[in-house]
């Protein structure tokens, strides 16, 4: 379907950019992952870089979980950044250890969905 067909079928295309708050949340998450401090203290003692360094698809899943769980308010600002980080850290913990972290619920299908 080309753009003109899409506009006729679904209405005008609207574009918008992420807010500075959302951009900051994504930047912070990337920094935490890169520094090895994501989900602190949940992943303390787990060197997930050894597990994820050579597996780009696993890193992709980690970022997908953060993005899927991140909720935005009506202004496009994140409202649950730390929770989204915790869910991504839960996945890393489970990937590296084979078990869920104590007290964390199982990840749901919508959380790990790759779009």
C-alpha cells in the first residue's frame, strides 16, 4: 500500500516526535545497559555482558521490553521508567540464570513482543 492509498483508507498521516522526557528515558536505559548497571541491584553479581555481547537478538529483546512496558502520559512524558527498567532487568536475570528474580512475576507475552 503506498502512502496515497493509506491516506484514503485510514485518514491523514500524522507524525510526531518523542518528547524530551521519553528521549531521556531511552538514553538513560541505554546508558545503564552499556555500563552494566541496569536494574540495580537486581542484577548485582550477574555479568550480563558476557551473555549478551555476542547475541544482538537478545539485546534487541531487552530494549523491546523496556519500550513495550514504558507508559507515556497525555503529554508523551514517561510515567513508569523505573518499572520498565525493572521488567527489562527481570528478563536479563531470567536469561542469564534460568530463573526469575525473587518476587518478580513472569514476563507476559506483550512485554517481550518484537514489533
